[in-house]
């Protein structure tokens, strides 16, 4: 009878081509994406039986359930899992099967639960997820595919998330999940995350769709999951972290020393005290030292949350193990050669040249497996003989091997070298120390008006130079002087308080005027203070070269410990921790910041292991020695301010620029040919516009910013937890308007991308030939002891003794080579678009505009480097300033700006 009734209706109801089944609905229904319904009046023969009828049809791919309100859709879930050494998919096809393979064969290894974004209208509670196991269906190109079929009821509502339970015995790296068969097209979940087995982590992992939501806009069916996921990332601040954990929490730097190993390796805790303020790092929770209960032991792993690891994610990258592995591979062999005299310096300058030409013979380096490509860049095997450490020729040495001797190049690199963040305008004259004169001696500088007047007499008077803002300085005097007496008690190093003065000439270049070196009163001797100037007289010339070597060693230390480590790596880690703890992964600001956070915590953990630790590379090869990190803490206390980390604010603070609404970028540079500043401001503007487009799309007014609890908690935690020792400073920006948020985020992403690139990727080009940038001065100035005259017989030999030893130089060169490398899968600013950005048309267009601006910047930099009038950018034998070019090929290129601090 039902069939006859439907046949009679065929002439009265139009059936769309893409409809499969018509049915009668005896109860009201709710429209959905996969269902259409309408009322109609039956013909006379049916009016008696069907007085009030609603009919509906389901689109192809849909299964109808007649006789009720429910309609269902067949959905296919495809899960992509990456093969991983040591993970659950180590047993490949054709090899013996482990327990995980058996579970795969049984189809009981991966449980998926599809979650509705809506609440049940009847109960007001979350709808029950739809569950199903995914079966392993194939493997290709290092990836394993799982598939599962689901039937989604018509009243299920919008899909908002997928819960995943890994029932293997090992972890798995989940790349993405795609749900196909839905009327409006597939739904994608970009996972890129390690999922632990349920036996270790019984809580199911949640992955949300690409749709971004502010907290107030979150679909009600996802509210609990959103909060629960955030809580799971915060932990409780107790216990030792396991490598499989995903916990983001704060701690002080209490693991730099190793007092349980040797008393000489004890180091103070940085952070949490007025004496040693410092940013916070990721908490590891390792056992406390027996000797120093305030410190953690260095046993076990240096924990980072599981998804912050890059050793397996970047398993095809030749810098997989970074600096630690290069040291492990090379240092034993280097030390074996130099064991008899670890302080042995280079005997001749030609011996330094041989590091790039013939190399240094060392015992055979064992095959390093996946590290071989790193090591082979440095080590050239010789058949039937020892290996040779042979370094790639640095760009500066390749261009002009004698350029390090020229004063013009010494000055130029303050604007276009690896540390362009230190030079500033002289704003007070005469120069004077602010340190206690009872402790450190007379505060007046030995750089007098008369001395400067003699140096610039061909240009103008000192008063005119000050009035016209032509005098600039790099001043480490007061920062270093309190460490001098302590450092000088360490064998093989020395230290001074130092400053260097420069004059801006009419052709736009800087002329070095003087270097001042100061030793405070110590060991019963009064303050020693002397100024050195460029000279053509033999003794004066060599003393000037010695003074430059000392000053450059100080600049190298400040560069690594402050401009590089403190202001980028160290200051950024709290931003990352707060982002994961307070911003849901579905928060649009989390998704904006995410690419700028990748891998920073891992490289910072490696730095704590081998670079900034007691007797690590920095302590053993840089002038401040065991006091290096203490010096970094003092710089944080005296110099670091978030509101001055933005490039325009930094330039204004250093007196290099003044605000000018009529000038490009709203700033007028006092040094017009300042390559770092000129290129940086173009990049800053592009970054800020991209951030503004993004922020303004989600935040239409100030009330939306102020009422966002996650955003406010994020900014509060950065200030009060991540940078707790500075939480009460009045200069922290407020977060009340979209403009405030744009400024804060632009500053954070600038530091993580452009600032870091400017001080990192040019390291090997300029410091790979260490006479240009020695990291340590091992002996005092020859003239400090007036009885010492023999140095004048062979001043070049004395300078070589002052330079780093062979083991120090080669160790640092090996590290700089690795740190200056771009990995093959580097993600460059403006080149890689996050999947979530591409799903919002307005955001996608904004990103495309951003990308075009960065391509324009590349052309701008190329044109500037060809402009002969810009003498600080090029010339005969000069390395062009390319470091802020946004894109790069792999390797040591001296250019390219990745999103994040990943090396």
C-alpha cells in the first residue's frame, strides 16, 4: 500500500536529480546541511489518510531513516600517521609483526569519536560522540593510512572535533584526519601531534576543526572540551616530567650548574631573586642537587613537551641533533689532538688559513649515522689516514681575507654585521660611569673632549658633532666592569670595562675614534684606564689592534649572551609557555602565534645542555667565562624591557631614530645608511600590517579584547609568571584595544623571526674567521704592565696568544657553522601559510598580501646592495647585507627569516 501511495505522488512532487529517497515525516524535523523538507497538499485519493504531510529528501551519500526524525549521512574518516623510528610503526611491511601490527590487523588499534559542536536540545547536555575504530588500509611514502566508516544522524549538528584514542603499545605521530562524504565538503583536522598510547595516557586526545573561535563564540557543545584541553596542558606543577608529557609549566634556571659532579661547576639559580632576575624556562621537575638544594640535577633528559621535539619531526634534516651532536662527534677528536696543551694558540696567521684550505688532522671520527651529513660538512676523510677538520670558507674571508684589519670594516659591522643592536647615540657628554667610585674608581671617562677634537678636527668641533648628533657609542663599560676582578682570577682569560666611540662622516660611514679599556682597583692596584686610537705609528697601530681584539671579544660575548640568547631565545620561551597554557588551539591568536613558537623550547633545552651550561661552549670559549650567565642576568635586570623590543621603539631608545610622520615608516634615521634598520623597518611594517589585518578580523572593538578571558589570562601570565621578576614594572603595555593587541603580537613575532635572524644567520659569515670577531681575549693589553716590552719584538705572535686557543676557536667555529644553517624544511616568514589561515577567505587574502610584501622586500634589498652610494651595504670585498631577505635555500647562506627560533 505504501508503495502504491508513493507511486501516486510521483506526478505531484518534483524530485531533484541529486535526491535519492523521498519519505514522509510523522514528526517535526530540524533542517540540516544534508536535509531539505517542505509541506505539500496531497491529491484527493490521499487526503483522507494524509491530511497534514511534510516530505523530505536526502542528498546522495545520505541514508534515510524513514518513520522518524533522524536522517543519517555516511562519512569516511581517513587518518594519516607518519612512520617514526622508535614509534608504533617501526615494523614495516614484510618484516616481523609486533603487537601493534597485530592490533592493526584486528582493526582495534585506533579509536575515533566524532564530536558534535551542538548540545542536545532536549537535555541541554553534550551529544554522545559517534565512535568507531579505524583500520589500517595502506602505507606510502613514510605514511600509514587508516580508514573508518561512520553514520552521522541528521540531527547530530555541526561536527566540531574528533577524539582519538591510541590503543597501540607505542606512541604515534598523527598528521591529519579528513572526514569525507559530508554535503558541504570534507572537514579537515590538522593534528601534527604525538598521541600517546592509552595505557600511558588514558585521556583521549581532542582535535578541533580549522574553524577558529573566540571563547565567547565557542559552540556550546565544545565549551567543556576547550577548557579541558587547556587544563590538561597546564599540569599541577608537581613531579618530574616524562618525555611523553605535554605539560607546559614554569621554572627558574636552576639547572645550569652541576655541583654534584664538581664543586667548581656550581652556578647560581637565575630567576626568582632580586640578585639574579631572569625569565622563566619550561619546568622539568628533576630531583634536587644533593650539594645545592636550590638547583636541579642534570641527570636524565632535558624535558620539553612532546610536540616541541624536532628530532623525529625533522628526521630528514641534517641539523637534526644540532650543536650537541656536533660537539659529541668532533670534540673528542679535537681534544685528542690538543690534549697536551689545551691552551695552545695558533702559531702563525697562516695556520688559521689552513683550517679552510688543508684542514686540521684529527683521529678518525666514527660514522655518526644520521649525523654524518652534519659532520661531513666539517670533516673531510682522507683515505687510509686520519680525518681532517676542514671548515667551509666564511663569506667575509672569501671576499677579502684582510678586511678584518680595516677600521672601516670594523665600523661597518656595527651597522651591518652580526650584532647591529648595540650602537647608540651619545646623549651625555662628557662620558661618565654610574658605578660606585669607591669600588670601581673615578667615574670620569678617559675619552676627553680634547682627544675627540683631535680625531674629528678635519670635520667639525666636538660641540658641533654633539649638536648635530654625529657621535655614536657602543658602551659595555658599566656592564662588564663589576665582573673584571672575578674573571681575572680564572686562568686563560681576562676582562675590561670597555666602550668604543664612532663619528658619522659626511659620506654616511662611521669612523672609529677611540676604544677605552678600564680595570677597576684590585689586588692593591689603583684603577687602570686607557684610551686607544687609530694610529699609523707602529706601536700605536699594534696597540689599536690589541684594543680592537679586546673590544670585539666583549662585543661577541654581549652578542651571544644578550642580543641573541637573552633577547630572543630566553625572552621568547615564556611567550610560548603562556600561549599553550592560556590560549585554546581553536583561539585565533593561538593560531596566529603557533608558527612563531615551533621548536624554540627544544633548541633552548639543547642550549642549557651544552651551550650555556657550566663549562659549556660559552663559558669555555668566551671572555666572561663562568660568569657568562650571571652577566646575562644583569643585562636582563638593567636593559630588558618588553616595550623596547619592537624595532621602532628599539631604534628610538638607542637614539638612532626620531619619530617623523613625514618619513618612511614614521621614523627618521640619524644614520641614513643603516642596513639592519632600513631593511628591518620594511619587514616590521609588513609584519605589523599582517598582524593588524588578522587581529581586526576577529576583534572589531575594544570590548571584544577586554572580555576575552583567554587572551587576558595569556597576557597576564606572560607578565606575572613568564617574566615574573619584572611583573611590577610600569612599562608593560596594557591590553585593552585591538591596537594594543596588534602592538604586543607584532613585537613577539618580530623577536621570534626577524630579530633572531638578524643576530643568528650571519654568525658564520662574520665570525667563522675568528680574528674578525674573537670570542675571548686571553691576555691583558701589553701596555697594562709598563715593564713588559718584549711583545714589541713580535707583536703578531702576541696578538695570536691573545686570540682564542685552537680548541676554543675550532669549537666555536663548528657551533657557528651549525647554528647558521637553514634546514631543508625550514618554514620561512610569508612563504608557508598555516592551514587554518587558508580556510578564512579574508585571512587568506591578508596573508597573500603579506607574502607579496616580503617578495618586494627581497627585491628592495637586492637593489640596495647594488647602490654604490650606500657604502655600508657593499663595495670591493664587502659582504652584502642579505640577512633579512625573507627566503633562502638550505645551508649556510647568510639570509632567510624563518617564522621561529628553531636553531
